C-alpha cells in the first residue's frame, strides 16, 4: 500500500516538476573572452520554416563550473513585432570534448541525450526558460545543445535570438538546417547542415545539486501488462479505426470504453498505456491530452461523449506514432483503477494535419452491445472535454487495441480534503476555499511548467493573481496539511 502511494507521488512529481534547492544560474551571453554580445541569429529555432534543427557548442570556460545537474535552460529572444509563437521542440544535451563542427556535419545524438520534449512559447524580447523533463548531468567539459523543432507549420515571421560572435579562427560552433515536409531525427544519423555560423545563441543554464540526477517517474518494480486486442469474447481482430486520434485533421477527440471483463483484474495502478498502429508512412508527432475514468457505463448514449474533469488527466505531452508498431505512452500521473469499466478519452491538441490518414488496429463488437467508441474533429480550435459534453461526429463498434501496464494491488487512497477552486474559467483572481491550512499554491501550465507560486500558510479563502497568464488551460496544485490536490482551470 505504502509502496503504491510512493509510486503515485513520484509520478505526479514527474508532471509537476521537482523542488530544487540552491540553484545556480550560468549566463553565457558573450561576456567570456573578447566576444561581441547581442548579435542576432535564427538558432536555436527558426519559426519561419516548417521544421528546423540546430546545434551549438558551449565551452567549459564559458560555463565555469566543475560539474552539476542542469535543471533548466533559457534562450534570450529579440523578437519585437509579432505575437507569441508556440513551437513543439525536442532538446538534446551532450557532454563532449568537441568545440567546433567539421564542416556541415552535425553530431549524431542518442535517445538517452533527450532532456526535453514539449511545447515552448517564445515571447518577444525576453528570456524564455525551459524546465527540462530530465536533468542534464554536466561533467565539467564542453556541452553540445541540439534543438529540434517538430512544428509542422510556419508562423510567417522571422524569429531572432540574441547571440554572440566568435572570432573566425575559432571555427564553426553553430550549425542549422530546415525542411518543408518532415521533421528531423538527430538520433537516426548525422544530419548535414544547411548553414554554419560564428554566432552562438545566448543561453542560461540553471544548475541544481551536482552528481547523477535522480529522475522522476522511474518505477521500482517491473510492471505487468494487460493487452486488450480483441481476444476477449467473439470479437474479430485486426480491424482498423481512426480512433484514438486522426492525424489527417487539425484537431480530434475520441472516447472509448474498456470493460472489467477485458481488463481482468480487481484493482491496480496503471502507469503506461499503448496503442497499436497500422500506418504505412513515416512517424507523426501529435500533442495529446489523455483522460482516464473509472465508470459503470459501457456504452454511449447516442452522440453524447462523457464529460471528464481536470483530475482525470493522466498525460499531457507529445507522442510520436510509429508505423506498424505498439506506441507506448508513459503516464504523467498513475491511474487508480478500482475494478470496473474504464473510459479512455484522447484529445489531440495538434493544430496541423499530416495529410495522411492514420489507422489504429481495433476489434469489432457485436452490434447489440451498443456503441463503445465515438470521435469528432475540428478545424479551428482544440476540444475541451472538461468544459461540457462534446457531441461526437461519428460512432463506431470498433474499439482500438490497447495495452495497460499496471502494478496489481490495493487502490491508492485519495485525499478527502474538501476544497473548491473558482471561478472557472477565470479572468484575474482565482479563489481557493478549504477547511484546512493551505501551505503552498502552485500554478502550472499544460506541460508542467511552474507559472505562479504562493505560500499563504492560512486557512479559508486564498486568492491567487492569474491576470498575467496567457489564455489557456492550467493546473493549480494546492498543498495542505492533509496532502495535495490538483485542479484544472481555464484562463480567459
């Protein structure tokens, strides 16, 4: 019981960040040596193209610390005349002895070098800080930073990032390239750059404690796996279906039920899920929200989807669907399965289509069992399944294949503290009402980045100023003497 509770706490920390003490900021902006500061450069991203990738070296002399765990990095923008621009990024960091590139050849990185994957909004003329998903263990030498922009749409404006110029005799320390049709994969092979530069982006590294960083969300025991692929009952296997996502449209949402008979355990803690694709084209990244709900329902009432809540959100981030394979998604927050049926809601927030159909393998249900899968798509805005009941465009008696990874045992006890968060949606002031003492309130964006922190240490109403937040979906974590509660809200 205690072990399961510990796993749950660790996984939640994986979504909402890790507390850090004694952070040290190292700013590399051309103040080392005789470099000229405040030069403008497209790297580390170039939002005026469909996809881009850049690499740059920073030297041990510039970093100036012996070792440490880098928890975040920041880039300084010099954008003046257009609105904020959100990009979907991968960031890799590598300890290296190299300090310059060999012509146009970039360095090949590995999946183990990935320290961040998610959305970043670049704001005009400011530092943009990126909290790393995995701390980078800096060992004291030079560092390669690789920024891969997976965004499949251009913003039609140039983006500039402040940088500093290097003497020509020092060699090339920054390379970048762009593409129109498909994002780069710097782990597959060495990429040939389109352009080199002797201007390196200004950067800020935030260091925590030195040594090998302990990563959140690592399980302490091997999970068991439940595969629901049509082998239960008289279902016909290997049917194809667009659900749980449909990448040929701008946005999509699906819901499907899986029954207690198919899951086959009394209770447990789910840590991962996987879908089986049947796609015949290259990988396609999508930005997803996944909600999971324990329910007595097993079929939909016509075209009415179920309304879910912010507490049902178990994953928010990017997923690459790979052709003809199981695609596994590690949940940000474990799902506490209590033994009945499960509703699975997959909300695709991606604002660009891939121009190919996507198929996911599924199984057919007898017509008399009712509709167990519904979905819808949109062209202009993503869905919000927490705001109200979404009306489906289409129903199906084909349910996607799924795998649930779980630790069998007692369900995790939920904290029962009475707590209200209002109004929702909110304009300027968010009110928190509870009978217990509130020790800390933290507001996070959809991708787990801390936006607002309050330490009221009092009982009753707590007011949080959210007027400076951009419009969108956020989470508020309320820490009380009885534990933590997370609520979802919308800033408008």
